[in-house]
C-alpha cells in the first residue's frame, strides 16, 4: 500500500490541520496509507550555515532532523502544508527546508509527488505556494498541484481535483510524470554542480546514473527537452571549466 506523509507545519491543530484531515479522509478512502508529521513535535534547530552537509553529506546538529528526513524518504508521496506567515511559510517549515540543503546536491526525494497546501486569512497564498513548488523542484520531487485555503474555505470539488491528480501520479510517478522546462533546466544546473563544481558529489550522481541522463528519469521527456537540456549542460559546464582554469592560472601566477 502506498504511503502519503501529511506534514503540518502549524504549531496549532486548527485550520491547516483541518484541511489536512480532509485530504487524509480522501486518501484513505482511495486506499492509501497516511502518516502524520507534526513538525512542532520535533526538536528542529535552525541551520548554522556551516555548509558541512554540502561538503560531507552530514549535518553537525544533533537533533530530531534525521527522524524527519527518514519519514520524508520513506513516504511515496507528501502533502506539504503551511499556514501563511507574512507571505511565507511558517518558521518551523522554513527551518525544516533549510536543513534539507544537501538534498539539492545529493537528492534523496527524486520522483516523489508533492501536493502543496497553504492556509491564510487573505494574502500570501500565491507567493507561499510558488516557494513550495520551487523547493519541490530543488528536491527532484514532482510538484503535482497546490491547494490554497482562505477564510471562506475551499470547495470539495476544487480539493478533489487536486487529490485526483495526486492519486493518479502516486500510482506510477516516474512513468507518468512529464517534467516541465524549468525542471529540466534546474536538473542540468544540479548536474553541472555535481560533475564540474562540487566534485565530491560526482560518485553519488554516477551511482544513480544521473550523470548520463537529461533528467533523473527520462520516460516522458520529449526529444526537444532532451536536446535543449543537453545543449544547456554543454554550455554551462564549458563556462564552469573555463572559470576553473582561470582560477587555477591566477593561483599559479600569484
Ligand atoms: C505570525 C502570523 C503571520 C500571518 N501572516 C499572514 C499573512 O501575511 N496574510 C494572511 O492573510 N494571513 C496571515 N496570518 C493568518 C494565518 O495565515 C491563518 O490564520 C492560517 O490559516 C493559520 O493556520 P493554522 O490555524 O493552521 O495555524 C498570519 C498568522 C500568524 C500567526
């Protein structure tokens, strides 16, 4: 049975929780298993900016983040929710997201469908959902839709439409997913970083076979997206190599 992780990033079990409960009822009704992750119940310290996770793959902070990360990894799909706080996600969710910085360089959530969900009194839903979509893409996951709930609530039919799509993709994500242009180009940037800049990531990318691909998986990638993505990769990696040569030359002269 496929498992969906419901992430609540409000300290309260109120509006956002209420929407998640509605989503949970739909998901279990359609035969999916659900698991809750109330971020406020975990000890999550803010990122200290040391960049050790980027360089060595491990975080220096000893708290509950590894449990959160395990839950993210074990889920087949994720509902990522937040109340809007001053036009952005809640602080606790931002803390969690900051702690996933290494996932951009060594992705562990590739191909997981993510449904974003925000609640607000009136403003900030669009900006917050855009941010969650960008983060989903950075993780190599699949942004399958978004739910914005304002004071007036949300109609069941609107919610159902998002859940229908989420369920469909959950069945066989990598076969059905059609990566957008943005995702294809973002992938190439990640690949250039791994193979030409932060070379410690190269073995990880090679082991996954991503160094040879035009997206993490290519089932639904059109010929044109492969071609343009590849040209972009050639261009950017060429620039990076030239910059490196200049730096090395400068270092030798000084
Ligand atoms: C610190 C804080 C900042 C907020 N900022 C906004 C905002 O920018 N725009 C808005 O319309 N509502 C804002 N709200 C209202 C919440 O987004 C809204 O009540 C949300 O649904 C609360 O979710 P919850 O009941 O799950 O905690 C804010 C609330 C708090 C506590």
